[in-house]
C-alpha cells in the first residue's frame, strides 16, 4: 500500500512519562480484570476488529504486552512479521494472534496477568534518550496515511490506547462491564481530544458524556458535538463513522 506522510516532525507524547506509566499500569490491570470476567461462552463472539473474535483479540493483547515486556520477544515478533510480509502492523498482529491461538482462554488470562506488570515495568524503565528517538519507519494512522513517531509516543501513548480500545471491543462483544472512571479513562480520553484538536487545527466545541467525558472548546464559530466519550474514541479509531472534524483519525 502506498502511504503519504501526514506529519513532518515525529509525534511525541503529551503526557509526562510518570503519568503515562501510571495510566499504563492501571490499564493493564483493568484488562486483567476484564479478561478474567469473560464467560466461557463469550470467547468466540465476534468483535469489531475484522476477523477477530474475543479470544483472538485477547491473543493480540497478550502478544503486545509480551512484546513490550521483553526485548528478545520484540525482536522475535518483528522478525516473524517481516517474514510474513505485507503491511507491517497487520503482519505483526497476525503473528501475535496465530502464535497464541492454541492457548486456552484460561491460559491467555493467566499469561496476561503474569506479563502485565513486567510490560509496565519495562516501558517505565525505557531511558529518555531512547524515548526521544524517532522510530525507523513512518507508522500508519488510517486512511492510507502514515507519519513519523518517536519511541516515546509508542511506549507512553499507543501501547496504552491499544489495550484500552480492545477493552472497549470486548465489552461491546460480551456482557463484561466496561470499567470507566474520570481519573483513568477520563485522562486517556482528554489526551485523545487534545491530539484530535491538534490534528485538525480548527475551532470546535465538544461535550463528551459519561464517566470519561468532559467539555472542550477552541476558538469560535466551529461545529459543536455532543456524544458519549467512548463512542467519540470509537469514531476516531475508525470503528465508527464520522463526518467533518470527526473524520480526523487518531491512532489507537
């Protein structure tokens, strides 16, 4: 696929590293609780991720956490993905799912619970000099576009947004409750809003409802939006459909 770079400078995280790592550790723990609450009959329910049921989604989540926890595992997954070919992120997630699809749901939950604190610790300990470096290749952000990221943006932002959104996917596909609080989920959503506003650069007024919601305004005369905070993130991730400023994609 041909992509165009949407941003000249590598994107960096807005969060302070300590804040980002607190949110990362909390998100991993929320995923542990949610995965442990999936009923046996719900593991094969389809999710909004094309071709993935709940079990495949959990396998991807586990693969990402194990990659974050271990440099050796990261290198191994990357090598397998390059051998697989095609769009790198698609190949990488396919490797994660295929390598773990034989695990039982009990094994998936157990391994995720074991690796979650290790992944949080490894991300927290990544030196600032590494976090400040640009990744070697532009990263896809949707709609055929790509942009350069720093490793810090990947480690502090994307690797927390990804399990958060998959927690939403699993809750939508099952009867599992989606735990949402202003302190945790509200902080993640506010970061998404700030990045969305930076990406489109237009005036707006936004009211997001629910425990993770809030109100934001920039400039005057722009469009006004009122919607659920989780639905807002779903739309920006490409899971829902939005027009106007809501068509601006934000990576998860």
